[in-house]
C-alpha cells in the first residue's frame, strides 16, 4: 500500500424510518486502507441517475422537504405518504449509502501490481455508495479511462453506456433487427442514437415534445415520433413499418404506451401477411420496461395477437446473463468512446451540501428528460 | 383408396362482411377422395372451445342475432359494433370454416398402409374446419384412440389436454417448480388439477365462486383461492408462499389479476430475502395469458420489482418449439388417459342446425366456466 490515505471522509446517507419519515444526512465514515488488490478512489463525479433517485428519495413526498441540522452536517427530512410505505418495507430503519457509479482519481493502492498500476489514474467505478468523498473498490472492477479524461467526463461510464449497449445487444441476441426507445431524448437515448448510427441499426425514437424531435434530428436520428403530436399513432405506425422494429425499451412504464407500441408492431407485421390468423401474427413482439418515469399502472389493450411479451429489464441481470467476456467487450467500447458516443451532459455540478439543499432537490427530483445532475463529493471540501 | 365415400357434406361457415355484419351459414362442400397417406373422417364430435368462439362469432354483438334462410340451410346474422371492426380487418369478406378439433370414424382411407390401418377406427383430429360432416386429414396427423373410446370421448383430445400438459411442460422448461392457473374450474383447469396431482407438481387454482372451490376440492386440488372472497389477496399470498409458484397461466387476461399474481409471487419471494434491493427480488416471475375471458385491458400495477414478464402463450407455437418428439410424448399420454385425466364433460350435444339456433348461440357464447358444448355435425343428418 502506498499513496495518500485520508483518515475519514463524508458519505451521503438515506434513511426511511418506520414512522414514515425520510432522512438524508452526511456522515463521517472511516476510510479503510485498500487491500492488496484494491484501490482507494477520491470520487470527483457521480451522476444522479433515475435509478439513484429511487434509493435516495424512496417514495418521499418532495414537497415536504425541510432542512435542519448544522451548516456542516445538514439533515433533510421529508414525509413518506402512508400508502407508499408498503413498498418501502424492505429498507425501513436502515441507513443506506447512495450512488451507483462515479469516477475519480486513485489516491492509494494495494500492493498488487494491478492496483499499483492505477495509482494517480482517473478511473470509473460502480457498486453503490459513490455519493462519498472516498471509495475503496477492487482494482479489477474499475474501468481505467483514457489519458485526458476527467472524472466529470467518466462519471457516467457504466449505467447509461452499458444500458444503451445492452439494449442493442439484447435486440441482436433475441433475433430482432431494429428497436424502439421511449423517453428517447434522455442522455441514455442520445447515446443509443449514436450507437445505432454507428452500428447501422434502425432505431425508432419516441419523444414527448417538438423540441426533443429537433434535438434528436440534430444528432442524426432517422425515426423520431412525438407522442404529443396529434399524428403520433400514424407516425409511429409508419416508423415501425419502415424500421421493422419488434422490440422496444420503455423508460416510462405507466399508461398505454407499451401496448400502443405492440399494436403498432403487430399492424406493421400484418400489413405484409397474406393469411388471416385470429391469433394474430406469429412474430414475437416484445416491450422491455427498464424505468418507471410514470409510476401509474401499465395498461395493455390487448390488440396485438398472442405472440407478445412485456417485462422488466435491468442492466445487472443482463450483464450476468451474457457473461464476463461479453460484458468486458462492452466496457472496452465505453472507455474508448467516452468523450464521443458516451459523452454525458450535465445541467449542473453540485456538492454534497448542495445535494441536500431543498431547492436543488426540487430540481433534480423532477426527472426532467435531458436534465441531469452531477455530484462532485469533493467540491468545496478541498478534494476536487 | 377404399371405404365409403360420400359425394358431399355440410360445413359451417363464418363470414364477417365489410358492412359490419356477421353471417353464419351451412354450405354443401364436395368431399374429396383421400390421397394415399390421407383418411376421411366422419366427424361425430367437435367441441366449442373459447378459441373456436373467437373465430365463429368474431366481435359480433350476440344480442343482435337473427335467424333467416331456410329450415335446411339457415343463415344467422348479427351486427359487429363499428369500433370492433378494426380487429376484424384480417378476415373481412372471407367465408371461414370453423372448429379446431374433433373426433370421428374413419370412413375412407388412402392406399398407404398407415392410412389403411385406420379404416373403421375412432380417431381424434385437429386442424380447423371440424364443424363439418366430413374432414380429410393426413393419417400421420390423427390420434388413434384406444378401443372402446367414442367420438364424444375423444372430441377434445388436443386443445385442452395438450394445453394443460403444455403448461406443466413450460413450467419445467423455464425453471419453475410450481404454477398458478386462473379460471381454474374450467374443463382445462380440471385436467390440470389431475395432471399436477399425478406428477406431484404444486398448483395454485384461482376460481371465481365458492361452488368452484368445492368442485376443485372434490377432485383433489390442494390450493384453491376464490377471487370473490374478501380474503382473496391474503389467501393467494399464502398459497403462493406455500407452493413456491413463480409462473402463472391466465385465461382471463383483462383487469388487475395478472399483476396481483406477480405482486403475490414477489411478496412470497421477498419474505425469504435477507438483503434489501430496491429493484425487488432477482427471481423471475412470469404470467402467461393464454385466453381472454375478460377482453378489457390488462392493468399491471407494477409493485413486483423488475424480474417479471407477462406475455401471450399459445399451444401451437409451444408445440413447434419443443419439437415433434416431445410433442408426440404428450399426445401419447393424452390417448392413454383420454377417459380419466383428459375426460371432458359437456353441457349439451348439439347438431349443426342447433349450433345456428339463436337460443343455443346465446347459451354457448356466454363462455360460462365449466359449461361446454359439443357439436355432432352428423346428429340428425343420418351420420352419427
């Protein structure tokens, strides 16, 4: 072991009490010495992804946020509506560290040559508890970033890049030749547009405003359908027919959209059919729900035959399924293209203290498409 | 070729006109001479399965049924509501023969030894157009029934027996160890109870009345949950926990039941979990919708994590997927147990003429669980 080893660092915690109260706080945690095959990373960038928000705020009502505690050690509280407490049962009274992924500088390393080789390098890391000044991880688990990459550049190297690559990989492995993406103007959606352009994969983008149509057209998207347009169903039908897409990845989850996509796929398939089957086409049509921007019920008006599926899709089970070698290929592509295909854009960079500011919470909890916040846990604390 | 060869026979036809009218009729069709490897079957039993009703009546409003034509050649008409015409687009102005499966006596056979061996035998057949006096099929496609089996005994040898066997086979192939079935008091549901008892597979039966609970208890069912009971959710939760079921087959399709089943499965899995994951358990939970007794939307309140799927399930794609050898094993079991495990019970046996009677249509179109009609196309016509 060598390098600079701090004694302690701040970590953000989220706690939902049995009494129905969310409590966010900053706690001092000891910084452990890295083991032989481990590294200590000073985290300088960690995004607030939708998946982080779920853990950070739980089912709390953001309009009830209050800040107390001391200026140095703020404590934010908010009320969790009683009817939402059931879904929180698994985490009650447990103080949880937050932050799926991040990037930073390796400030100490274990004795192994693999760990030592990373000292002073900028690396991307994943594994939770990244909303913290320091984080120890296995050297083998980090993603070393190319020379000239900053922690802010590399902060989002896993969730969005691997999710968008995973969608294209799932499409291929399950025998489809084109795909649909909803909430497509998101950071992830823009990555997917770039991947599909590079790979020559037809992609139908569903967005929610004319401005988002413009945004995606500007980065080269071919099929962009605006669900706010009166011609949406017709536009979607044409794009599905032209692209041949039979699998969709849906970040919205609630409402009738998943079913509309299936119905549009079925109509596109049947338009080419020559024989009537009352069970519909035999072409399997699939929608994977990977997010829940709309937490209301998924409503499927079953007008798309019998060869269909709707289900959950998550990155980590997908990576487990494809195996270490295939996953490594995806990671290598992310590192190589981190400033181009997989570049993320942030609305604002915030400190841990600002992460607990009611105004800032109100802003990032909106989950507005295309708006994204980056936490720098060492901002204003002498680290970054 | 030898045996008795009639010149012509009656066949039931269903037609939906572009004008929005359903027309059911009986037509005289030529009876072809069977080819070398074919047999001619005098159909004496063909059930009205829910899947047949879909083709027979389409989206017609049964309350508008009128009978005209002549006593010998009745013509029944009914109105298809304009908003339902979209779903009928694939079949407009095409006169369709109806009846998925049936059984009868082989009255003529082609020259091949396989065909000749069936002459005079009672066989079960599948392939559509069974609501007819005569049907030519490949000898290899029929299921010869054991000595002493009548056409009425064997009329339902395919759809329900193979569907219920297919459910258990799907459960095994997809790594589950117990299953759930809805509308479980049906003919198919009773078969499934018997299969699962024989095979030692835990089965959670969901029924819709106390009388149906009694019915299934009497044939030995262990877990029976009545969705009309105030304790249903609790009862289902207990049965899911006790059985460990993580796959369900749902004949209802519409409403919130599929989602309730997934939520109950997730709760049962989580009750045994030791670590909190905000994505829910990693155990895949699946509901296959194989029928549409409730044609309203499937409403999924997503409170069951991310490892889930809902999709369509159909017998024929399943049989294609498992291959000819595996399918043949299932068929052999059906023939051997046609009077026990796979015995069907019919509310009434009706002629082709009665099939076109408004009163009878009103009765069989209700799709009442446990009520089933058998058509004998040769009843009252000198055949049966």
